C-alpha cells in the first residue's frame, strides 16, 4: 500500500463519517420533531447539541472531500506531494467521474452546513424546527449522497437497478450509524419516559429500512462475489467476511435494544446509563463497519 492509497482510505473514511452524521442526525431530528400524538419534542438544548454535531461533521466532510480529490490527483501524477497540485492532472481529475463526485459532495456538505446554521439560529430563536425544511434537507441529502456512491469504486460494473440498490444500502447504513451518537445523548438528557418514547419511535422507524438494508446487502455481496469459493479464497472475500461478522454483531445489539433493554426502561430493570453504554458499543461496531467498507471500496476488489 503506497502513501496515496493510505491517504485515500483516510479521506474516504472522513467523508463517510461526515455523511453518516448528517443523515443520522437528520433522522433523529425528524422522528423527534413535534409528535402529533404525544406533543413531545426534543428539548431545544438537545436539538442544538445534535445540530452542532451535524455542523461539525459537515465541516469534516468538506475537508476530507477536498483531500480525497487532492489525493486522487497526487496518485495520478506520481510526482511526490507536489503532484497533488499539478495543474494538468488536476484538470484531468476534475473533468472525470472522480471530479464530479468530489464537486457534488463539496456542494452537498457546504449546503448542509448553511442549512444547519440557519436551523441552529431558528432553534435558538423559537425552539422549533420546520418539518417541511427538515424533510427537504433529508430527501436532498439521501438522494445526493446516495447518487455519489454509484459513481466510484468497483461497483461501477453493476447494472443500473443494482446501483440504485447500492445507493439505498449505503445511505441507510450510514444513517443508522450516524443516528447512534444522538441516541446516546438522549440517554443522559431525557427523562426515562421520554427516553422510552424516543427509543420506541426510532425502533419503529428503523424496522423497514433495516430490513431493506439486510436484503440489499446480501444481494450486492452475492453480485460481487458470486461464489462461496471466492468468498473464502480471495482478499476481497476475507475482508467481506470480517464486515459480515461486524454486521452480525451490530444486528444482535440492535435486537437486544428493541426486545429487552428499551422495554425494560419503564420497569427500572434497565437504566438509561446501561442503555447508553450499549448504544456506545453499537456505535463502535458501526464505525468499524465503515472502516472495513472503506477498505473494500478502495484497497481491494472482487477480483483480488
């Protein structure tokens, strides 16, 4: 592995974290916006915390998207660190699919930062979030970032219908991981009944997306590997197996939350602190999945 490939691994991981925080934070803000049945909404202080978290990772996304572009230029130039600023190579990458991806992500992250700045001001002023503007933000983020995942990596060989499945798989997985930090904050900032309400509502909202995530993941894995022998005898297959182990672990923890820890909140058997620790473990596993995914999409391919 050369320095450019290492740089690309780091920059793509940073981009994934940025996308994950935006989608996951948006998901939590959406499901906890004023509930028409219970009239519950997140306290303004917690809304502000989540919004600032999303702003931070929008900035991280901008920085790492820029570095990802520069590392692509440097890898192509092969003339040392100065190669990142080679004008000819920079133009070549800028007018390629890689350049389109970098520009699209920069625009999406920058637009998200502007919207979240406005949203933070609105929360401080009125303690309310416009459901319409939040919905538009989430739709644009899902569609925009999802589209960029279909343009790069070995998955370009997939049929258009499978690329759509890939986009859905990517944004759902990233949103899930990104929702875990805001959820862990609710464990320390909400009363137990309100915490139970938020966790129950999140579980219901996640049911169909997570089911689709499983089906899409298995379908994509089979399309890329095609045989059990390839899964066992190639570097790609080995890394994919590692990812599947992490995925199995995170699903087991999610089931533990849904079937045991969350229902036991109201009886006092499970404390908010216990649930928070479990969510933090789930978050660590989720970040590990993102790291392995970066390796799969950057360092190894189905033919290796």
